[in-house]
C-alpha cells in the first residue's frame, strides 16, 4: 500500500501529467498487511510482510503519493504504470479478538484502509490529506509487524492477514500555479523517498524472496526512484526557462535529467519487453528530448562565448536528438503495454523546443556568415555539464509512530489459537482483483512552459 501511495505521489509529478493551473511543460500481488495499490497492473506482488503466493504486506503508497499530484497536474506528459489494485480486507477476526480494545483496532484498520484507497482515485485529494490518511493507516498497520517492547522478535500477529494486489507490469501538463508546481516537485521527491525507504528497510525483510520482474524487485524499484527524480527536475527546468536563467545552468540541468532517464531505461533493459517495453520507450524518448534541450542551450552558451562554429554544431546535434524524440513519441504511442499513454509530442512545451532549436540554429548560421566565419566541427561537442543547483534528491521517509491503540493489553487480546486453520492440501483459486479506475482528467489550455 505504501507502494501505491508512492505511485500516487509519483503520479503527481511523475504521476505528473494531468492538468490545471499553469506549468507549461506537461508532463503497482499479494502481501500480508496493508492496502495495496502502487504501480499496478496484473497479478500478485509483495509487501512488508511476506512475498509469494500469499504475501503479507502492503506495498502501494509511494506510487499513489507520487501519482496523485502528477495525475492532477501533468496527465499526458508523464508515462504512468497502472495503479496497484488490491483485494478487499475486512479485518474481521471473530473469536480471535477477545476484548473491545482489540476489536476497535481492527475496526479502525478497516475504516482507515478504505478511506486511504478511496483517496487514490480522488482527484480533489491534496498531499496533506493523503499524508494524514496514510499516516493513520500505517500507524495502525504496524501493530501487526512491530513488537511493543522494541525487541527484535516478530510480533505474534505478523501472519494473521494475507493481502493481495495486482502487479504493475505483468498483470497533459497544462498550466499550473507556482504552488501547484511546488506540490508536484515535492511529491515526486517524497515518492522517491518512499520507494528508497521500502528498498532499503522493508523489502529485504520479506518472508519469501521477491520474484524477478515483479513490483518489489530491485530493478523496478530503482527505476521508479530515478524516474521520480528525473520528473521532479523537469519542473525545475521549466521554472529555470521561464525565469530566463543562465543557458549554461539550463543545459546542465537538462543534461542531468537526460542521464536520469537513460539510467532508468538501462535499469529495465533485462526485463521482458512485453512487460517493460512501453515504459522503456517513454524513458528513452524523455532522455532524447532533454539531450536536445541540453545541446540547444549549450549552443546558446557557446555563441555567447563567440564560439559560433561550435554553437552551430551543438544546435545540429540538438536537431538530431529532437528528431529522434519525435520518432520515439510515435513508437511509444504504438507500443502495447501496461500503463497510461502520455502524449508529450502534443504539448506546447515539446513543440516550442523544436522552434527554439530552429530559430537559434538559423541565428548562429547568420552570425557566422556575417561576423565569425568559423569552421563548423565535424564532431559534436562533448557535454561535460554539471549542475550546481536544482538537482533532486529523494526526501527521507519514515513510517509514523505506532498508533496509541496498540497497547500490551490489545496485543494480548488476540488469541491466535482460535484462528481458523488453513488447509494447505487444497490450493485456493486466485481471487480476482478489480483494477483501480482513475478519473479521466481533461487538461486545460496548454500554455507552454509557464508557472505563474
């Protein structure tokens, strides 16, 4: 469920593609303890408790956090894998809970989980509402995981509940206000932090090993982290362009962002193309797009330094990357696979780059023909750019404190000897999980790359 909330968070920003306000550049298996809905798509996934056919964990919050705002602000600019759907959990342990305190904990768990899941598809939900709902749920859920005396022993309730989720792979940014852009930027960093926290602190503790190619496998988690960082930096670049910052800074930020997308794509390279092919096309086209930006603004920097011949060659290289990004946009739209289909080539932020490259190249050629008369190098300049400002790091994440309802008396009130025994000899059929339907948010007027 944490993974789903991450996914939602990731969609804000990266989850970043849907639409309102004014930024010009637009932008989820089974477990045992928590609602599930993160990156999402088809079969089962693993959570903080147990992976495998009967997982005991809830892994879908980071995706939701990240996706919530991304979805609202930049729907068709960012590619999003489906949200992680989950089977209903009642937390009804008749006979097992022996006091009102234990029963209250279970009732509160059921209600908080239901409310959190409803927020995943609520387009009016903001980061504060999402955080409060997630904190309440996870503060209660952790009573099934943590020992009250802070010992290293497992809580006796860790195996009491199975959770089941879909799997994300197998199984438009219009204009936004400055405050909304900040929400997108921060939500993406929070989502990256949640994914990172899961990878480092909880996934290694799963009872059964993580399956290759599934949601909690290292390659996928790493790609989500990197993609969150890259998409957050896109907001930074849009802002830098709007405020007409130094072209050298914009070129460096674009180059760093392109490298982020390339790294995320390479991380997924060993996955089955049928599952990750569409996602990789998106990452590849974004890498080319921002390389085009880097060469374009680097060309402006070279021209300002009276290196007109090198500037022309840099702009020519920018043209090549932009043409490649345009071709990849078409390939991406035609590639079948899980997740939404972003439409970056239809965004003004995308189209404006093409015009900027053309106009800047023509200016350089005119200047070279009248003033500089410099030879245009055969090789493109090597970009060795390093941004000193605007780079994105994941925001550190920690689970909330254990809910006050979890007292020694409440834990002792769970009598596991009265729990119905499972018949291991009779395998149960897979329970169908209904996919999560996200609201179809129509983007408003595309104002290009403006945060106001």
